[in-house]
C-alpha cells in the first residue's frame, strides 16, 4: 500500500493509547489517516508535527450507532483502503464480577467495542471491496478467545467483534478482502492502563504501543503477514498464527 490519499486508512480510537500510536505512525509514513475518537488527539495541536496534515479527525462516539451510520455514509465518495479497529472501552475501573456490572456499563462497553465498530465495518464493506479489495485490522485482546474473570463486559465485547469479523472474512474470502485479528500476548503502557494501576506499579514488562503500531504498518505495507487470520503478537514484535478450529 503506497502513500498519500490513495492509501486512505481509517483508525478508530485515534486519540489515545494504541489507536493514537497507530494513527501517528501511519501519518508519519505518509498514509492519509481518517481518525475517529470521542476527544480530539493532542498531536493535532498547531504544527506539533510536520505530518499533521496527513490526519483528518472527526469526533465520533462509537457507542452511538446512529452517529456511526451517518459518519460511514459521509465517506461513500472517499475510497478506503484499510479499516483499523483500535477503539476500546474497558468498563468502570478495576475488574469486577458480572453481577456488579451496571446496565449503563454494559451498554457503553458493548456499544463501543462491539456494536459501534461492527456497524462501521458493515457500512464500509462496499467501500473496502470496491477500492481494494481492502484490509480490516482488529487490534484485539486475549479476552476475545480466553476467559477473563472480572472482565465480563469487556470480554463479551471483544469476543463478539472477533466472531463478527470471522464471519465477514468467510463471507468475502472469494473477493480478496483480508481480515487480520491481532492479539497481543502482553500489556501495553497506555494512559488508561496507568490510571488503573496503583502508584509505583512496575511497568517494565509492558510494551510501548509503538510496537503494535509497527506491526499494523507491517501488515499494511506487506512486510508482515499477507494472509488474513488471527495472529498472536509476541513481545519481540513477531507474529504467530493462531489456529481456530470448530468441533461441529
């Protein structure tokens, strides 16, 4: 995938954490980034970076499905080569059991991580197929494929998006759409993680989100895996295919 507006990529959650790292890395490599998030990315502040003009940011709350539909419709005339799903809502504070999850937390977490991003995928599929066929990259989590006590809402949202994208990949495999689901085997140091950890926490085993941004850029540029599927990301940045089997 080359540079410029012909290589337009859409990044969700572009203002913080992993999404921010991805948006910044791609823009600095001259991809034209359509970034969406609830809050405006600080890296777009006046002339902080020479590549700021490579980012077109839009305020979008993914938990509002109707707003997602309107945004997707506004992109109909603009070819999208890749959709990168990195927005995330972890829920309220520390881990807590399913019986203590409020209705509003369920709605926000599922709405953002699953419903909003699924609506975006479904609405943009014609665009991706017409101008590519394109690439979908889901920056996922191990909770999408493994149990996680105290993370019921977050786990349900991640597993749901994972299953949805497997269906999309199966439906469009003959058309060449490539769907990558990337599962880090480590934690990244983000603002959200720092807020949820106690003062003095040792982050030495955690990774910089830039590592994940480099993996994503490798997939887009073709220096990484070229066959879609689910991949585990190791701490050294290497990828290992995760084989998913169905005993049905």
